[in-house]
């Protein structure tokens, strides 16, 4: 029988695998062991606590001023195909339709 990990939120061992996610039916927590293993333990999370991985799409949850540009990043703007910043779980890189080369804090983003 496979060795299942304990839930990182509640610590109970009553978990099951659903594709690439581990799910705890006791507390409802979902996490990705693939993302944690690929990152070497560094997990990037959005403002809601969802795990982000390279290639995901995120949505801006607050109007943001962009340094070096007169165009603000409006709430609801979708950033597609994000890249994770190595060894920094608080920042991601990506492009919007109008502004290229953005580095954004994860506290202003939610997974799309």
C-alpha cells in the first residue's frame, strides 16, 4: 500500500490523492505534493492560499500603480502563463495584455 502523507493543516492521516492533488476529507484542505517537491519545499501561494505553479493564470484583486508606466493595472486584469521567481515565494513574473515584464506580489493576486 502507498505511503500517504499527513495533512499539513490538521495533521490527520485520512487523506487521498485526486490527480496531482492530495485532499483531506476531515478539514477540506487541498495541496499539491508535485508543486512542493518541484520547488524544493518553497510553495508560492496567492492571496486566498491557493498554490500557484508556473504556467497558471492569476487575476489582480486590487488596482495597482505600475512603476515606469502611466497605465495602471486594473482590478480583474488576467495575467496568463506566470513564472515563479526562484527562492522568492512572495513574487511572480508575468505579462498582461498592455504591460510586459511585470513582477507582482502574490498578496495582490488570486488564482484564475
